[in-house]
C-alpha cells in the first residue's frame, strides 16, 4: 500500500486545522501560547493569569483532539486497506509529522521568526532577540518528530492488538 495517500489525505486538513487553531490563539491573545515563547520573552512578561490559563486549556482541548484524531483516522484507513503494521505506523506518524513540518517551517520560521507579525509580539517585548530564535523552533521540531513517532507507535499497537 502507498502510505503517502493517507498521510496527505489526513495530514493536509490536520495541518490546516491545527495551524488555524494556533493562529486563532495568537489573534485572540498571544499570551495564551506563553509557554511556546522563547525564554527571554517569557522572562520579560508576567506569568499567565488564571483566566489566561483557563482560555489556554479551552483552546488546547480541540487542538489535542485534532492532533490525535487525524493520525488515528489515517491509521484506521490504512488498516482497512489491509496495510501492515509498518504502513499503519507510517500513516499515523506521517500525518503528525506533516503538521510538525508545517508548524516548523511556515508558522515558526516564516511567520514568527521572519515576518514577526505584531499580533504575535507580546506587549513590552518588541524587538527582543527571542523572536528570531530559529534554533529554539528547530528543537521544537525535533521534539514534535519524536512525538509523532510515539503517537504512531501507540496507535499501531492499539490497532494491531485490540
């Protein structure tokens, strides 16, 4: 079976939807993503308020549901097409990896680091070096790649044995 088809079939809408959630958070209140900002920027602003923590949770629920449901759907599709365990793993992990790639190259490097739109800049941190920290975003990409592998592996185990 060609695993590229389910990766693209589920990974493209997942990438669009998850990216929309991230941009939506930034437009509503960039402080909702405070944990994702570089250390120098976080150190220059007060911690999240209780209300911001609740809002972050509200946005995180649909984010994580999408992040988990699209690779599971890709894996189920692959299994339904008589895919083997490796193909099931690749379709699940590949779906998340595609979003991880979009997040890293488009959202992080292009939009945040290169363009740095005002709506993503926290008040009082304008011009700080952290906004151009390409290395931090690359490390995040590596962590996301590991997460894709773990979710792909767990999804495969569940679908094969249960």
